[in-house]
C-alpha cells in the first residue's frame, strides 16, 4: 500500500512541480507588463494572487496524496472511519482555498485602501486557474481514457488493476484534476466575486459596501469549519447523507450569520434588500447542485435510462446521455436568472455582485466535499492494487459512488458560481468603462457578441482535441507494454508506470497552450481593435454560451460515468457484457466533457471578464475603433 501511494504521490508532485515552473515564466512576464502598462501595485497584487492560488493547490494536493492510503487502511475498520478520514483530507483543501483567498484580499485592501488596485490579485488567481484546470483536465483524461480503452475494453481487466500500465497515471490524474484543478477554479471564483462586489460597493455605498463582502465571506468560512464536524455516518448507512448534512448545515449557518452581519453593517434601511440579494445567490447554488445530483446520480431516472440505452449499443448510450445533458441545463439557468433578477430588484447592481458572494460563501465546504472524491477514488485503487480483498473494496466503492455525485454537484456549483461571478465582473467592467447600455443594433456590439458566443465552442474543441491527441499516445504505450513485457498479463511482471505518467505530464503541458492562448488573446484583441462596446458584447456572448456548454458537458459526462457504474454494480447484466462495453464507450466520451472542457469553461468566462476589467483603462484610451 505504501509503495503504491508513494508512486501516486511522486507522480502528482512531479506534475505540479513541472507545471508551476512553466507558469512561473508566464507570471513574471505578465507582472512586468502590468507594471509598465498600468501600476506596480496591481503587478504586486497579481503575483500575490498567483502565489496564493499555487499555494492552495500545493497544500491540498500534498494532503490528498497522503490521505488516500490512510483512507484505504481505515476502510479495514469500517465505513465511518474511512469517510471521516477522507473528508478531513478534503477539508484541508477547502479551508486552504478560502483561508488564503480571504487573507490575501484583506491584506491588500488594508495596504492599498482601493479595491480597484486589488484586481491584480484576482487576475493572478485566474491565470493559475486556467492552466491548472486545463492542464490537470488533459492529464487526468489522458490517463483515464488510455487505461479504460486498452485495459477494460481490449484486455478485459478490471479498473485499477495493477497490470494496467496507465493505472498509476490515472490515480495521479484524479488529484491534479479534481484537487489542484478544482481548488484553483473555485479559488478564482471566490476572490473574483468578492473583488467585483468591493469595486461596485465603493461606488454605490462607500466603505461599508467594500467591507461587507469580506465579512460575508468570513461568516462562510466559520460556517464551513463548523459544518465539517457534522460529517459522520453509521456502518451500513448511505454516506451521501453525511456529506449533504454538512453542506446544508453550512448553508443554514451562513443564512443566520450573514443576516446579522448585513443588518449590522448596512443598517435597517438597506440591510434587508442586500440580505435578500445574498440569499438569492445561495439558493441558486443549492438549485444548481440539486439539479446536478438529479441528472448524474446512479439512483435517479436519467442515469438509469442512459444505462438501459447501452443495451442497444454505444450509439444509443451516447445519444441518450447527450440529450439528458442538454435538458439538464434548463433548471440551473432558470435558477441563476431568477437569482439575478431578485438580486437586482432588492439591491440593484450591488445586489447582483453580492449574490455571487452569497453563493460562494460555503466554498470551503463545497471544495472539501469535492476533494473527498479523488481521495476515496485513489483509496479504492490502492485497495485493488494491493489485494486487500473484496470486502474492503466494497467499503471504498460505497464511498467512491458518493464521491462521483459530490464531484458532479461541485462541478455544477462551480459553473453556477462562475456565471454569477462573471456577471458581477461584467457589471464592474461597465462601471469602469462608463458603459450605460449595450445596443445590439450597434454593429460593434453585435460583432463582439457573435465572437464571444463562438469562443467557448472553440475552447471546448481545442481542449477535447488535446485529450484525444494525448490519449492516442497513452493508448499506444499501454498496448506496447502489454505486447512487449513478458508475463505482464499473467501478473508475473511489473508494468512501466513511470513511462505513462511521463506521457500524461508532457502532453498535458504541451497541449494546454492552444486553448490557454485563445482565452487570453480574444478579449485583448477585441478590446484594442474594436473598443469597449465590442468587448462588452464579447463578454455577454461568452457568458451565455459558456454557461450552457459547461452545464451540458459536466452533467452529461457525470451521467455517462455513473451509468457505467450502475451496470458494474450488477444491473443489466453487469461487467463483461456488451451492455457494459457500450457504457464504457459512453463514459470515455464523457470523460473529457466533465473533467477537461466543461470545467475549464468556468475559468474561461471569468478570465475574459477579469482581463477586460484589468485593461479597461487602456481599451478606453488606445482602442482603434
């Protein structure tokens, strides 16, 4: 167990080390540009935001790769022990995200005294998040697709079988994608929503409007810490109830604490309206999470329908999953739309911004539940590879099935929060550039709107192509090892795990360049060539299509994955049947949907809004149009 865990730890840390060394050059270059073009204080905040995001990811990853083997060992003592240990490991990531984010923002506001200068902190978080999410997504799906296509379908061996050369890379990928990647994603949303509210609040309400989002976020941190103590279960019980109890308890504590805090800061005249706006964002987050759970859980109708469709082949399985993924976007979009209207009605443009803070106030708890997922997934792999036996694997499988659902819920939450955060940043951009309205009959606005709508599609296509290219290299390598290493299939020889880890690492860092540059170049080119109104149209178009595509991909991918697991649990004939083989194909299609392209869209729409906000003064002065 220790040997396997050490191989996973080494692979994860090697990837992070190489990625961060590569990003250091990018961060230093951008910091110099910001210093020369704007203000050295924005540049310093940018570097600090980058470092805090890196630090949160490193701490969370470090603990996750230590918690996985301890969770596997705890599973020998029962479900509750393993659940508690895995969740505590995830909680370190959650509290690192909110702790470093809130600390950084508070320190810079104390030093600078102007929220417009802190925007660099959010830009730094966005830069790291983009590459961490895209790179981590390419890495994890390269390994996952390679392991599944050759191991499960061609060789007919179980998941996490130690004979599969890609199995360690697959275990590493769970951490770099769903711990470091998701952590960086929500770190960015967290700080961006707070900064956007601070900027708008400075104009609308003065100092109290700036301080309030920091205080609401602080109540969320305390609520999340308190809620972690409620995550425990009994032997034989459903672990999902324990995690849901923690999440909903955090929501309840935040509602009470935020009401008292808002009433105290804003006074009786403004307090009620601002509180309702904050509450609307939190409720929208719950709606998005519940919808993701419904459309992705193996115990629900949509996922079981997708599994049943696999009886007639992979094509019907894919079509059914595709359809439910599209349908699943309607309720979350409606919830976010209603939250925006309610927030505007009660508190105007400031209400829209504070609603995003309300949704993200329980980020600590959400990231803890999400990071729990890869920890128990790794624990199951360690149990399988070390031969602990079927009874122990049942415990980790029960935890893992819940982990898949929590990951889907967290992805939905991340997407919803990204949409509200992007709307808040868009509102801040309109204030800074003094845009009162966007006239869609203005050809510059229309051009920006159309280009903005196309960018998420381009970004998704590049990200999925990147997975396909790198997965091809992985598939070839796994086939080569099965063919050339004597006794490998009989379990008498050890695969070359390090070669597969190296393919995932090098390929991920190489293939993330194209989608990353497209996200950075688009707003800069539109802003300098066509001006602030066209850039406003671009941001609006990207938010709309980015939200739809992100929800569709995350939910369809999660449903395909759990449909496969539903069959593997013994339903519809179980493993080794043509139905199962068809479901594996659907899951393979869904892998880059839910873990690469879909989640990366969160960062895309926020990064473009942040870029627009940071460089807005230059667009106003130097735009060609």
